[in-house]
C-alpha cells in the first residue's frame, strides 16, 4: 500500500471512528475518577437521563444533515407533553395520550416546514418563532400551572421491560429507526445530498421542499415521543419543563460529528455524543464539581465542538481542492 493510500485510509478511519475512541477514553477516565461510575445501576441511570435529549438529538441530526435545525424542539416537547397528559386525564387512554403528543409535535413541525419551504424563512428564525409560540401556548393552556396526579401515565417514562428502563428502550428503537432512514432509504440519501449541495440536489431531480417537509415531520414525531417520556419521568404535565433541552440535543449531535454545514452526520455518532455529555455530567456530580462550574464545562464543550466542526470542514475543503489540482 502506497504512502498516499495509507494516509487516506488513516484519515478515513479518524473521521469515522474518532468519536467512539473519545467515548471509550472518557469512560475509562471516569472509571478511574470514581469506581461507582461503572456500576450497572449508574450506567442505567445515565442512559435514562440522556434518553429524552438523545431522542430530540436524532431529530436534530436529520435536520442538520439537510442544512437546517430546530430551536423549538424543547418548547414543542412541553406543549405536546402537557396536552398529552391532559388527554390522558380526560380519557384514561394511554394510547390516545401518546398519539396526541405525536400529533402536536407533527403539527408544530409542519408549520416550521411551511415557513422554511413555502415562505423561505431561514430555519433559525422559523424555529425560533415556534419556540416562543409553543412555550406560550403550553403556559396559556395550563394557566402556568403544573398538571399532577397523572396515574398510569408514568409507565411511559418510569416503567421497565425485562429490567430495562422504558425511556432507554424508546431511545434504542429510535436510534435504529434513524440509522435505517439515513442509510437505507431514498429519503436518507436525499437528506445527505441536500445538505451537501442543495442546488445540485435540486438539479438532480430531488424534490427539495418535499424532503425538507418530511424531515420536519419525522422530527415532530420524535419530539412528541420525547414529550411523553419527559412528562412521565417528572410525574406531571409541566409547561415550563425541558427548558434548554434543544441545546442538549444540538450539543449531542454536533459532538457526535454532525456538521452544521450539512451533509455529514450519523445516528450512532449522535448517540456517542449524547453519552459523552452524559458521562461528563454524571462524573462531575459524583466527584462533587460545583454546579456553576458544570455549566461552564458544558458551554466549553459546545464551543470546542463547533470550532472542531469548522476546522474539519476547512481541512476537508483544502483536501478536495488539493486533489482537484493534482488531477
């Protein structure tokens, strides 16, 4: 194998698997810092704690790959969650409550999609508007009060199946679904094409607006499910719940290798990014790091992830230009 081929292979391996190497190293460091970190119950707790944010992150991953994003996911989660709890209290049906949350998530994301595709509003602005609207609607519906005494509704987020927490089961199921959509469907190939070069994707016959709408609808389904799990976990319908979760989702996606420039990202990478954040949060609590310092660390992680994304994009561009000149 020539030196050039070896270098190319090493570059490919680094770009694909570096996030998993970081995850393993961090796991070992956390283990050395506190032996309680590796207990089965603690790992289950971490997995449960990151489940809602990770489900949101899968939706964000699909959107970011296509060159968009969603700042409204946490607010729509709150609206979907409180309406779902309300439906359950009125009907006593867990199925209707679950469906109601998904419908709310989908409707809000259809509105996001229409603003982006029909009215050409930048996704940042469109979803920022929806963030305010959805949170206000949740507060207005509940008159700013939490909804308690939700009975069997807690099974969604606090139940266990064969010893595994139900939120983790939902997270793994949606991981597989996201992976399949991105890697084995025409929709997934179109998403990567649009994020890589929207004009070229349009010229090749891809219905860009339709694919973007489908991406928002899938994101809406994920947000609705996350709303059910969140409200179930906190044992009530909380209109002010999940504040900042949209940034948790974005952080997991970007740390996991999803590029803000579009066209790059994987479901498994997003899961790894979510666990990296989860491991850091957990070990900081176990070793007694000041809560204010924890916020600084989280912010620094986001900054470093974005800086790395920009650096990697610049490097890829230079490499492509070098290859073109060589030809």
